[in-house]
C-alpha cells in the first residue's frame, strides 16, 4: 500500500505539471482527490490494515494528499497567468487603425418645413393633435357633410377596406376636425398633421400617400378675417415677409364659404413660368368657414359658435419652400438629395 501511494504521487505530480489547460487540471483533480478518485479508493482500503500500521499509513496518505494539493495550486496559478497573458495579447487595440465612417442620416425637408409650421401655430396658441389613418367613412365623409352618393366617396378615389365602404384609409386630415369637436369644448384651436391616401398615380405632383396638416379654430365671433390673417402670417413666416397670397373662391362640402389660397410664384414673381405652369400663382391649401351643419352634427351650436378650417398639402408646401420640382424626390429619400437642405 505504501508503494501504491508513492507511485500514485509520482504519477499525479507529473501529470499535473503537464496539464495544458484549466479544464484538464480540474479533470485531474477530480480523478485523484474527488469522491470517486484514486486517493479516496486507497484510503478506503486502509480499514483492512492491521491496527498498528494504520497511523503510519494515515500520515503518509495525508502527506501525499497535501503534495498533490499544493502542486495543483501552483499549476493552477501558472495556467491562469498564461490565460490572462493570452487574453491581453488578443485584446490589444491598435489605436492607429483608421475608424469606420459612420453615415449619419439627414433631416427630411418635409419635416423641416412641418416643424416650422408647427412652431408658428404653437406660438399662436394651437394644440397639435394626432389621429387614426384608418378611419370610418362616417368621420371622413358623413360628419363632414359629404353624405352617401357624394362624388368624393367614389371607389375610384378612395381605399376602402370593406365592400360597404365604411372603413377606409383617410383621404384627408379633415376627419380630425370631427375628432377635435368630439373630444374638446370650444374654444378649439388645433392643428393635426398626418398621412392621407388617395388612388392617384405617381407623377411629379401626385402620390397615393401624401401628407396634410389640418387646422381648426372654433370660438364665439370667429370670422373669415381671422382665417385670412392667420394664414397670411403663416405664409409670410414660411416664405418670407411680403410674400403675396390670393384667396380664390372654391367648394368643399364641410366649409361655407370655401376658398383656396395661392402663393405668388417664387420663380417668376407672378409673371408666369414653368414652375407655376404659366399661372403666376401656386395653390397651397384649401380652407373656409366651418359649415353650420358640420358644427351641429358634432354637437356645437352654430348660433353661438363659428369657426374656420384649412388643409395644407405638406409635400407641396415643402416643395415651394425649398424649390423642389418633383414630388417623387420627397419619397425616394436619397441621401444626396436630402443633404441639400
Ligand atoms: N380636406 C380638404 C382637401 O383635402 C382641404 C380642406 C381642409 C378644405 C379644411 C377646407 C377646410 O382638399
């Protein structure tokens, strides 16, 4: 048994010293000192020895165990140091390598223009509100005084979800007028920017998805003069002091009277050119005094209150603001285009 212990010590020490990794070392430790290890097996045999031999063998066994343990400790420390060295070597950073270029995006010209408009309206005490793009025809049409059969409800212009034409992609931001009247009490002053959808072919001035910003004011004693004053202020802060506007009579089912606002062409100053198609003016928005029936349908007494509303096409507004001549550029998001603004 003595021989056996000594032989095991020699073997263990030499194998430990040759261990190549911490995993291998742990395997060896379990193999010798673990519950099912060789050391334990030998100690178990000790019970069979004559009583007088036991203390001597016990001492030797303890010594062997201590030797193995101390060797384990040393080799472990060694391997750990080597592992650390290797890691440090691998993780060295070469600070002289040139960095990767980070491509930052660029703010979109339409949102630059939108933020500017928002700021103007917030400055005048308006709230900015948001609403659904998937809309009920009830809000997009009925409660805006465009009853069943009205030409604007036609399937050829509108994206409906159902065969009864009740659920749709909103074709204008005007349903936000109804949402505002439903959730707020006069005085109401809101603007509502967002996407709208129409079955239009893509060309230089059309897209099946585009953006509008709706405005609505309702209070006592509101007149067309308030509408003109407010919109002229907006046009001047967008396009410069002294920019001329023209209010032209028009028709919308939800306003009476209705008008369209034209801005004098920035390119030719009103003489007529390619940009304004010879008109001298560029159409910017539709507006008007909120129809008494629209007020009534949303529970506001038209005998007490009056109001005005407008809807601006945002793409067109940004195009006029930054002299962009093709609407498709607005949606392509080519960084070389965007970086110009
Ligand atoms: N909704 C109208 C359009 O899309 C614009 C508009 C809004 C007109 C508000 C009058 C009042 O053309």
